């Protein structure tokens, strides 16, 4: 067994074990920490495959943003997880059916690869020599699929605006800053000039 195979079994074993602990752990904080461990080891598997861009995405996006956000939400919100688990048995048949379908698909993929290892052919557009796969991926996205990439960005933008509109609620009795009203104020509305006689002092109603 060479070093690459040893690291593959190490990363794969830790990934499967941590994914199992995500599901079975009773503490939600521990589940998120095991999820971060699974993401890091999956990034190691991508590095072994030479896909450093996907490994970077897993670490930066999923570990650095998504998993940390999950951790903050779980730690900051007082969520009653016991109430969530009450309806677990009701959804167990549907979950078991979906898990069975996924297991069959995985067995079909692995079985086809074992029967015919040549079924995974080389890519149609080979990566040019002298550049990394990250650069090659950027060339493909921003040339051949640039319109699809922009369309995906617009879809995400619309989803973000929709989420903001749906969650925005107008609250009464709260002082809010109105920029147009402040910009429209004139000197007469903002200032009240009083002509005070010399040595008369300030009247009591102005104090």
C-alpha cells in the first residue's frame, strides 16, 4: 500500500465515521462539529484526486461559512430539539425509502465501475498542459457557459431579494432613520433663530 492509498482510506474512513456521528449525535453542537470534520476530510479526498478547487470550496464555503453559521444558530437560538424528535417516527418510512433509493444508486455506480473500470472515460475536453484545473474550470465557465453562470447568479439574487421581502415586517412605535426626510430638511425647519436682546439673558421658557 502506497502513501496515496493510505491517505485515501484515512480520509474516507474519517469522513464516513463523522457523517455517521452527525446523524446519531444527541447534542446538536457536536453534530455540527462532526459535520465540519466530514467536510475537511472530504476536502482531503478532493486533494488526492487533484481537484484543489473543489477542496478549497469545501473548506472556504462549507466549513468557513455554512457550518459555522449552523453552529452559531444552534448555539444562539434556544431550539427545543425534543419537540422536533416527537414526529420522527411519522417520517421514518419516507426517510427509509429515500435512503434505500440512494443506496441502490450507489451500489449500481460502484458495481458498474467494478465490472467495467473503463466505463469512466477521459473527459472530452482535456485540460491543456501547463495550467491547473482551477484555471481550466474558470476558462470554461467564463467562456462557454458564461450566460448560464450569469443566469444562476440572477436566480440567486432573486431568491435573496424574495427572502428579504418575505421576512421584512413593519414595526410600529419604533424610531427609524429616514434618509429622504433628513435630506429634504431646510434651514428653516432645522433651526429656530431667536433674537435675544443684549444683556437680557435667556428667558425661562427657552431654558
